[in-house]
C-alpha cells in the first residue's frame, strides 16, 4: 500500500511540475523577442508561481522515498533513480540559473542593463528544466509498467 501511495504521489507531483515547465517551454518562442516593456508586462503572469515550489518539493520527496522503496527491484530502481536525478537537476538549474535572474530583476519588475542576457538565461533554464521534468515523468511511468518478455511476431 505504501509503495502504491508513493508511486501515485511521485507520478502526480512530477506531472504537475512538468505542466508548469511545459508552460514555460511552449511560451518561449513567443516571448523571447519581446521588447523590454512587453516582456515585463508578460512576466507578471507568473506572480504567485513560487507556490509551485510545493509541487517540486512533493515530486522530490515522493520520488526519493519511492527510490528507496524499490531499491531491491533493479529495473524499477534504475528508472526511479533516473527520475530522481532529473528532479534534482531541475533544482540545481533553478538555484544556479533561474533564481539569480529573479533576484537581479526583482522578479521581472525592473530591467537591468543586461536584461536581454538575463531573459535568455531565465527562459532557457526553464526549457532545460522542462526537458528534465519530461524525462523524470517518462522514467517514472516506465518504472511502474510491467516488464513484458514477449517477442515481436
């Protein structure tokens, strides 16, 4: 029962994290060339998104617990561990690349002189995180699917 709860939680929180990351990824082509004023205006839609940290923490914690629970099941362990590494990777990217930009721009309420470089860093750090969230979700899904030994006919 505990294993199923952790599987469900890990899948749910990782999918929710991916949904936010996907939003960033899919809006990138439409935002990357906006003027400074337009970009500041559009960035205000993310006000309050810091609450998504709860989702990321949920994905990280539940996937860590799940990794420990499946440690004796080689296939499930490897796939779940890959998901955990990807989720940790999103946090490394956030704290090294995204968060410093949020600080320098006061959460995109001001445009520093180097705002174009900061915009690139912010947008592409989110894109990479979305890719890592996708890999995490994919490997978690694969970890819960039964392994079939049927050959192709």
